[in-house]
């Protein structure tokens, strides 16, 4: 406890020095050195010491490039608050969220019959004495073959609780983790997989059986995602759209080894952390953050004192081309 | 066979990237797609839409063709009693039947799969890896992005700006002229042209090659494609907001060399000089290119003249970084993700980021690449576990062991169906 004693002493000394000042200052406690560890995805800092005269300007907004799909042309640029997409990695919070989701996804429907639920007569099997055998009260006894289970599984809710603000923070932490690693690819709205013209023609004309269609899509998706370095060899890809897109969802179901496609309402934190990269529509990203910012905005109707953090704002739009 | 619930839409291209010449027509489709995507449709889960998805900039270089479905004709086998071949022996059960035909691997045959189905991204198909070429590409990207940022901020030049940012390497003259356009670090360390007239030659080259005159010879049509009168009201509004945002975002870069646009004096002598130099370069330009990209030797020669000072210049403006990243992606195929771009503050760090070779997937590869244990004679690194068989092979005993095992009818690898010694169970009592 020597360390604690020393800390108390230093705190006391700091308190004394503050008390000596003429004006009141809120004491700022710096985090102990041991907790200031480097984050895994943190950008390398060139000089960690900073002059006291130099002001510290942390990043408040981060850019998000909106790509076209599948050519991945950078089309427009939006900015998001650093509190939305540039949070530090907190593995503990991500762990809490994933466990919370796992608990609440458990079906909890396993149920074994107890001795009172096993059907049959409760008559005494044989007399208490005189048979030379063990005494048996009823054939439903857990000791008997075909009897009830003494401490078997029962229907129950495995769900646990997690504070909404923590869960929302986890959600944005997961997005930030992807963003920092360059694994969050935001596309224009209407994300879908274009299939070749000749294939669609023949499929509609009924020239291909279902097996042939599936085999074609499997090969096609494998080649496209392979060329983009998004496929199986590069950790698969999760596509997130606002609604079910016919070609994309069917293709990813058929070629599931290369990735998966999810609607916004089916996504959870674990999905965001699973595959090699997340490909998401820009409006879906915005909606996702809007739904998960309870720790940043208040729902109580009082005059806002603080300026609310706006969701991604467009800073560079893709030019609209005049028709020929 | 599943039903295709939707009828075909108008035939258009399906997959590919944009090319500068086609970008105007194709981008209209992108706008239409975005607006129509809000309508929801109910459909069966396992179904394919036959209406073509437009990805915005879509232009097919080679239209997909030649998808060959299997023939629907069936060949009927000869009846067994009509077979005249004396070598024919009828099968006694199904296992003996020979398998003929089938559709497994139908698409693996290139003749059936057809051509033109490859993914074509925004950048080149193969990433540029040569460090010198990458450095020249970054330099050119910086020059062009600076031009886009300074000279094309007018709201009626947004299309021209996008054509500039989306164009490929083009003729060698462009790269040569870009390399002659001197970039410096300004008073506050920010990236600047070395003087207000420095980029005149580059502008002239771009106007000649990137914005070629239309068929009717009207040079101004592209550069002034969107006059404000022609714009739809919503577009106009957006353009205005963008212009406002851009003005807001302009940082000291602009302030340093405020271009007196009113005083746009045409420096005729310089322009003529530039044209002469360009023509001269064009004559020589042929050997500058390999597969449309500047060749490594020429890039190295250019780098010697460029020096290193420009690499220390800082880049902080978000939109400018976006321009640079887009140019780099188009020229080299390297995508710099936003999360990394935030931390990159100098021209040199951009180069470092894309020159860095991809991380090795395996530790053994990493060790081999870095030649870590090369100096230690008693250390060897293997890409996988060294098994007992490997050890036997190293001393040349494995061949003998294999022969002995095979001679006794014992399994060479593994234990086949032979269990552990039964005595072991007796001794340990384990089940």
C-alpha cells in the first residue's frame, strides 16, 4: 500500500498548491501512467511531448469517402464527428456488447422432464421389503431408467442487461475500429451487385437450371471479390444495406464463402467485428449512428446548451452531370 | 428453376468502371439509380433481379458475351440388345456404370463462361509497385489536385474538376509537364506552387489532353458545361452550398498565393514556350510509357530533378486530401483509406504509405523477406511444423522406412485402422 500512500500524499500536496492560488481552479487529474497505453490501431505519434505554449487541437471531425460500387471510385466526401467514427479502441466495451448480444440471442428452450412430469402411474413398483432388491418409490424416480431428470435444463431467459449508453458506445467503437483500419467502405445508396447482361438474359429465358445459375453466381462472385481482394482469401466481406437487395443477397447466399449480406435491422456489434471489412451504404451508416448515440444526445426536452454533434455532413458532392 | 419476378429493364451496361470520355453519360444513370433506390419491392428471398443494376459510372470496355448454356438435346444410348461391340460388358450394379457428361464445372470452361466479366476498378487493374513510379504519381497527383483546388473552385467547373480527377495517365507529356511544375513548402510549411504562374504550362497541357475539344470544335463546352442557367434548381442549390463550404474550408494554402483571378493576364510568351516544350516532349514521349504508365527509368530521372523539399510540405485540407487520394487511386491503384489519410499530414508520408509493401501473411514469410536469421548459420526457418517424417527425410532414412513399412503391409502415414495397444488401457484404467 506504499504506492497508495504516496499517491494520497501527492494528491494532498497538489491540493495545497491549489489552495494557495487566488482564483479557484478545477483540479485536473491526469490518468496514471499505467493506464495510458497505446491503442493497437493508433496512428504513430511523431512527438509525444508537446510544448505548454502550443495549443492542443485534437481531431474533431474525420472524412468519409463515399465510393461507387463495384468500381470503388471515390465519388463524394462527408465528414463525421470523431465521436462517431474516431473513438479509441475499447476492447472491454466491445466484449461487454458481444457477450450481451450473445446472451440475448440464446434461445433458452432446452427442457428436460422432472419426475413429476414423466408420464405414468405413481404406484409403488414393489413392496418396500422382502423382495431382496432396492426399495423403489415410483418408476419416475431419477434413479430409474426412463425416470425423470433430477437437475435438467429448464426453459429460461439467459438474457443479460447492458446500459444503453455503453452498448451504443460499443457500436460506435466497433465502427471506429473498422474506420481506423481502413475496413469501413462506404458506398453510395442503392448498393447492389450488378450481374452480367448475358447471364440475366439467359436466366430469364429459362435456359439455365437452378444449379447452373448458382454455379455461375458462385464463380462470378468469387472472381469479382477475389479481384477486389475482398473474398475468402482476404477475410470475407459483410455488405450492409437498408433493405434486401435481390441480386446482392442471393449472390452472397450462394457464394457465402466470400462474404455475407445483411439488412440494417439484422446487424449487431458482433457482425461489425467479424469479417475482413464492412461495406455499407452511406444512408445506412448515418442511420446506424443515429440509432446508437444515446450517450451523445439527450432525449429530455430542455433548451440545448451544448451544440449537438451533427451526423455526417457532405463536404464534397459528386458533380451532377448534364445530360447530353 | 426459380421464377424471375421482375421484368427486364432497359438494356445498359452492368459492370465496369468509368472512363473519362464516357463519364458524362454514365453518371446520369447514377443519379437515376440513387433516386429510384428508395422504392422498396417485395420479392422472394432466393431470386435474381433481371433489371440491370447501374453502379453509376458504368461503361463496358468489352461487353460480356459468349455465355453458353448447355444444350437441351439429349442423346439416347443404344439399347443393350442392339450393341454390336464385342468388348461391351453390361454393368451388374449402379457402381459399375460409367459416368458420362454432367454439368459439374460447366462454367470452368472459358468457352462456356464467356469473356468480359472481370472486375474493372477505378484504378489500373494491377497496382503500380515501383517506388520511383509511385513517387512520380504522387507528385503528379499533388500538382493536379492543387490545380483542381485552385483553378476549378467555380461552381460551373465541377464536372471539369471531376474529369481531371478521374482521368488516367494519358500521354507522357502530362507527367513530364507535371514534373516540371515546381512545388514548394510555403511559409507555414504548406504545399504551394512556386509562384502564381508556375502551373500555367500544366493547365495548358491538361486543356489539350484531358479536356479535348468536342467534335464541333467548341473547347469551352466541357469546361463550361454547367452554366448556372442550365442547372436544375436542386443542383444549383447544392452547387451553392458546396461553393460556400469550399470557401470555408480553404486554408492558408490559398491565402499564401492568392491568385489574382481578375488579373488573369495571358502570358503569351510563356504559353508558347510551354507548347514548344510540350511538342518536344511529345516527340520523345513514346519511350516514357510502358503500358500507359511512366516507365521506372524515366521516373527515376524525374525524381532526381524534383529533389526532396516538396515532400516536407504539409497537407491539411480535407477536400484537398480527397482529391489527392482519388488521383493516386486512379494512377496507381493504391487506395488510401480515410482512417489512414487523417494521420497523413505531409506529401512524404503519402509516398511512404503507398510504397510500403503489403504485410506478410505468415511469420515465416516475414522472416524470409527481412532476412532476419541469414547471418546465423545454425538457425533455419521452416514455413510449417517440422514433422518426424521431415526429420527422417533430412537424414535420408525416409525412403528406407517407407520400403520396410510397405513390405510388411503396414500403413506408411497414419495408423490406418490399427488401435492403440489394448494393454495400455489395462494399465492406465482409462476407457
